[in-house]
């Protein structure tokens, strides 16, 4: 398992909202965007592709995406169009995304370290792999 670098930009989702969620086999993709400022200017985007642990808290409901149970994916749809309030590292390589409502998504690394846990595709074209 890789760790986040010391210069990781925790403001990478500043001003963003969750634009789209995609589900695949052993993958959850979260696409964030900032509102387009001017016509013709490409919006700022960041994507998280999560292959390991993904937990969430929506109000008093706490859950975890289980790839074998599709019903655990449905609550994540409640995050669509929510504004991001903050991103922080709560444990090594574990990112917590907090939304304006106080609801949270927790992106966790693979405990075994046998495969990639998540990748972050930055607007700059850079990719961070954990």
C-alpha cells in the first residue's frame, strides 16, 4: 500500500460538488467538479476510483459499499450534487470527504496491501495511486 505524500493537497476538492457516481465490478468512481465559470472554459474536475474500502454516513445511516450486495451502493446516490466542505486524512492513506450537510464518505486503503486501493485523477492530468 502506498501512502499519501507529505505535500498532498487537501484542498483538491475545494469548491467542488459530487457530479457523478459510477459503479463497476470491484470499483466505485466518484467524479467531482467545480461549476463552470465562463463558457468555453473547461470545468475543474477530480475523480476518485475506489477499489478497496468505501464507507459512508448519511444522517444517522452508516454503511459500507459491499461489491457483492448492490443494495449497499444505492445510498451513495444521496451524495449527488452535494458540495464538498473538506477532505482530510483521518488515518494513514484514509481520506474522509465531508459534505456541506455533514454527511461523509470514507475512502480506505486495502489492509493487505496486495492491490491498489484507490486512484485520484487530478485536473492537471496527474494520477495519485494508493
